[in-house]
C-alpha cells in the first residue's frame, strides 16, 4: 500500500507538470498560427491508451509514463520526421515562422515550469504558512547522530553559524549546506571553528547507511524496553523521560549516553519523569555501557510540544505570499543547481547518487499529505525547468542554442547538423535515463 500511495503521488505530480510544460509550447504555437500535430501526456510508441483528434491536433495519453510531448509541424524533434522536412516549408510550419516566434515557442515550457514552481510555493505559503526551527533557537547546538558527522569534524553541541560565508538560519538547511559547501563555520565552547568539508563528502553520505547525520539535540525518552534487560529489571517503562544519573542532570540523549560510560558495570540511581511525576530507579549499567532500552525518535513537531525547542511560524497574506514564494523558489533552485554542479565533478562522487523515477517517488510520503505533495511538485517543476534549459540537443535548451545561432548569424544551422545533434542528444538522454534508473535498481540490493 505504501508503494501504491507513493507511486500515485509521483504519477499525479508528473502528469500535472508534463501537461503544463507542453501547454507552454502549445499555446504560443497556436498564437503564432503554427500547426500542432500531437499533444500527448506520456509517450505512445506503437499505440495510445486514449486519443482524439480535434481540428489539426491529436490529443492523447500514451502508455509509457516517461514524460510527454507536442509534435509541431516543420520542427526537427524526437520524431525525426525527415520526409516532412524534405518538402518546401508551409506557412503553418515551425520552420516558416520568424526566429523570435520560434524562440518564444521553445522557451514556453521552461517558462511555465518556472512560473508554476513559484506559484505553487506562493500558494502553499499562503494556505499553510511557513513553520521551521531557527538555528538560533538551538541554544545547545546540534547532535551528531552518526559517526560520519564526527568523522568530518562536527561535535555534539556545535552551533552552525554559516556555510561558505552565508548564514544558516534554519535547521532544515543544515544538511544541504554541509553537503554542498566547502567550509562550515561553527561555534564550539564559545569559540568559532572552521570545518573544511571533504570534496567527496556527498559520496561518503550516499554510502552511509544512515542518511540522518545531524539533528537537533533531543531529550532521553524511552520508546521500548528489551525483554530481560537491566532496564526491564529496574522498572524502566515506555515513555519514561530520563533526566539524571546519580543526581547529575542530563538534558539531552547524547549527554546521557556519554554519562553512562562513566558507570560501566555499576548500579546507578536513575531519575525519570513518568506521567508528570519524578521517580528514582536503581539500574545496573552493562559492560557495554547500556541499560537495554530504545530511545525515541522524536520529530521536530514533537520536540516543540515537549518544549525542547520553539519553532518560528510565518503567515502570509495573499499578496505577500508571491514575493515569499519567489524567494523560496530561487533558494530551492539555487540549491539544486549547486548539487547538479557536483554531479559534473567526478571527484565528488555525486554522480553515484543520481536517481530515476524510484528516487523521485521515494521523496513522497507514505501517507497522502497535500502540503508535502504540492511542495514536492513545486520543486520538481523547478527541476524540470532547469533540466530542459540545458544546452543539450533534444531538450528545449538545445533548440534554443540553434535559434540563437540563427538570430546572430542570420541563417539557420544546416538541417543535417541539427538532425545529427538531435540523434546524439536522444542517445545521451536515454543513456542518462538508463544510468539513473539503474542506480535505483542497484540500491534495492
């Protein structure tokens, strides 16, 4: 069921984005009286699931859910319709239109995706607001959940100040900044310390079993007690909050865990809070420095409810949501571009993390959540805009390069060159598609 819910969200999100992207090409083509032969959601090799011809355009849904397309008359595209291109251009064909009109048609899809991302972010901010944990409210710093965090230089209690000179204001931005930045400035024991991130950090992160390496420090709350353990024998129960060992207070789990190591093999007086009342338990610490209980995984909302942290909550009026949505979109797009640059550098190992539809689908939650759905759809829309504007033949950006060449030189590039470029671009895109989805499959084993 979890898989079906994720798959349904992915399919719905991509369908919205593909239809609106292709509509971005379709509308200016129609405005400039250019014939559109096909408008399809998904691809239709050999057959279509649904199709209907209205006027000169066949509208349909294909069976291969890898995107969608509009087929514009007189344009060298993935259809490679050479027979049509060998004839003299007709007035309704793409190639017969002025270069500036063709440029607008080609930029239409990217423009729609960019504006759609901004619009969706604006509306989610208007409807749901913006709730987050400011780093300044993490008075006692971060918790190094995994050994990778300490390996790269972080310590429990570090307060994140900046990444490559830019302030880090939100907890939710910390991990992305750590992965994409060269230097992280932290405050440690009242002094500022610069941590230089290894160039292959993203490779280390991708190969690390735990993807959560830094987290706000959490109190010690029992989520379960092992059968026959010292914790069970000593009377520890689920939901108990541990506050002290032998009268020494420990606010956070990482402090408590370290404190246990000072009492290996000894019995301790454990102070707990149960149902709002304080209670003392005598429990033996094992030779491994454990009691035999599982700590609770507490999310940010629960930490606020416990009073551990205070979240910031921003509300936006309808008009104010648009500049806020624009700023959020630019920030998200900037972060994605920074990660994309890392993929192009083999030394970072980021290319190993390239994922296909499986990786995208895993981003969606296991239960349907409209706020998360629309935020992810906005992000994917920005991703689609950026990827499509890359100067790769077979993408919108490749067509734009040839159009700009024509506008500068005064004549179009030779058709043979455009045909070969289209073929090379298709081969490149298919190879990337196979590689990315192959990575998804390998991660299953």
